[in-house]
C-alpha cells in the first residue's frame, strides 16, 4: 500500500505536475480513500490494487527489461489475489500491447503467464479442476451465500439501483464517504490531452469495468456492498486509477478548491474508519454517524475479526496508544504526533523554489488541513452531548 502511494506520486510527476501537487494527491489517495482502512485488514482488495497499479506504473516507465518482467508478474498475479482483478489485468495488458514491441512484449507476456499459473495450480490442488472459481462452490442448494448462484459466480448484468447504492448511497456509497472522488466525472475532459491519452483511457476503462462488475454482483449488500464494510470494498482496486485523472483535472483552480474541501471530509472519515474499524455493521445506515458515536464514546480499535486470532498476533485490532495504556480518543495521539511531524516534513522536502511566499507557505496550510480533523477528534470533550438520530 505504501509503495502504491509512492507510485501515484511518481506517476503524477511524470505527467507534469509539481512535487507539491503530486504529493497532495498521493496523500489524498493514501489517507483520504477507503484504501487507507483496507490497508490495515487482511483482505485482498488493497493488495490486488497495489499489484495492478504498480504494474501499470512500471509499464509507463518501461526503461529496463526488469521493469517489464516485474510489471508482467504483478499483473499476472493480481487475479490470484482477487478474482475481479483479472479485469484490470486484461485492460492494462492491452495497454502493454500498445507500449511494447518485439522481445519486450514477449518478456511481458511470459511473465504474466508464469504468474497466472499460480492460480491454475491452486484450483487444481484445491478443487481438482484447472478452470474453477471457488465462489462457484456456493451454488449448492442451501448455501449461506446463495447470491453466488446468480449469473457467473454471483455476477450478472449491472443494475442502476445497485450502481446508485455503491456511488451516492449513504450506507455504502463510495462518493458519500470519499466525496472528492466524484470529480472523476468532470475529469473526463482530461481525455482531450493527446500526450497521456492512452494512460488516461486505461484509468477510465478501469473505473467503468469495476463499477459495471460491482453493480451486478450478488443480490444484496452482502455482495455489492462488501458486507460489513466502509464503502464498497470491491472497488478498492480502482482508487489509484481514479486519482490520476482527478489530479490532472485539478490544474484548474476551481476544481482544485473542490478537491481540497471534499478531500478534507474524506480525510476525516478515513482517519475515523482506520482508527475504529473498517467493518461498518449492517444496522449502521450512515457511516459518519456510526464513527462519530464511537468517537464520542471513546471506542477505538473495534475490529475483533482476527484472521490469525491468538496464534501469531492478538486476535483483535490494537494501536500504539492502546498498548501505552492511553484512554479512549487519546489513543489517537501517537498517530497525530507522527503525522504532525512527518507531513510538514514531506511538504518541506517537496517545497517549490519559487520566491513567492504563497507557494512556499501553501504546503504548511495543507498540512494543517490534514492534521486538524485528527486533532479535533482527540480534543473533543467526552461530556459534550451527542446529537440524537
């Protein structure tokens, strides 16, 4: 996940953005989308996202043979981690076909196939079939996940009602918890730029493919909503690809202002989601109210669904403040202090050399905007009455 944030930064620099702007959007992706909370749980969505975007980034670089081989391996192995990542492998693979020639493409294709054979090996050893999606096992009568009997392993034609729920719906909408990502719609105008048009087509193709897939997945929030989840977790793989065209769009001032305002809301929501739990229960109709209530009660690190419970690590989520014995919201203090030091330092390293005062001080204002939500949550008095509803 951390490497993916670095790759977003490097790719935006390659697209001609300044270091400060590229850093802002790398941080917005890393800390202001559901990629942040899902980087702290042992689900495969964020790892698949990293493999897809790092593979795409290496293809854009394409300076050394090892980069082509590494890109092929990352893209070929992504579906081993998460089946829907095959959509991204195909899209980025077609992009690789336009970028590579001769032995370079043979290197790329060979590494994709070599990595993909791990999936065939797994399905053969587990199910004695080479071509088998394990979700198909839920088609049996009486299965607890009967939604997988629809279409192909639970995926059928996209539905407008589900598309609304995973975009603007309060309970699982991506644009509700990460509102700055809605700028992907006006970002379509960036396709008019010729120099990076192929790369931008890849980004938008990823967005369309994954939204189409998720809006046709299953028959209830258990499937398209990611069950207990902050936002639709099946869309995590497209988040870095959404960030790139939005960053290019924000070279226009008013879109940059909109990204800053909406991004602040996203940072607050994702700070809370990561500190408390990425797994929002079904009965919570509004994730913002759910997190505000938990913060009001001083309830931090609530995820008790340990994958390796009490074997290698404690069977529950925890944080440094909790290990230090800090109470309630004060457990967020070590993280806030780390951010208060690291984020201004990052912006100082990326500072422009322009003599104007505004460009030199803007990074520190941005740092303050990122830090304020976390610090306000810590300083919020417990005795303050919580609104009803």
